[in-house]
C-alpha cells in the first residue's frame, strides 16, 4: 500500500537511484511490516534549480546538491518507534550502498486511511466493512 516518491539530482546514476529504491523497499518490508511485492515507486530526477533546500542548513543539518527527497504515503497507524527505525534504516542503508551522506537523506511520511487507495479497476480494494 505505500507509494514512494524519490526525487534526486539529474546527474544521479541509474545504479544509485535503483539502490535508493531498494533500500526504501527493504525498510518497508523489514521495519514497517509492509507486505512483500508491495512496491510502488516513482523516481524523478531534477535540474539543480528544482531541488530547493536551505543553503544555511536546517535544525543543525547542512545539505549538499546530492540531497535525496523521499516521500512515503502509507496507511496510518505505525508507532513513533517504527517511524524512527524506518528513518534510520533508510539513511544508514543509502549511505552504506551509495556513499551518499546521511544528512542528505530527507524523508517525509504521509499517513492516510486504508480506504484512500485504489490499486486499479476503479475499485476500493481496502473498503471498510461494516
């Protein structure tokens, strides 16, 4: 059920983009209890002027042009501890597999209800039962 959007610099290699996607998917299945094969990702590359971040840094974190924005839309209900472990798994994994700085891994979670999804055929596969 998650939809992952990954936004990267235009010069990011195919291998790096793929590794980032795999790390996020592995975090979902091993940390956040997402079912296997539930992998929906949109990866976009952007020109330098299309990835905007505070040049002076934010909350003591300084960014570089290699910043990676990851937005995950998923069903609400995960605990703060799961979310913290999810963030750490992704930052550590991306750093280990690609060499990108952990400080350049920016993640946003969007919690939605189960009925907010249609996986095709114009149907609400997770319709509430009464």
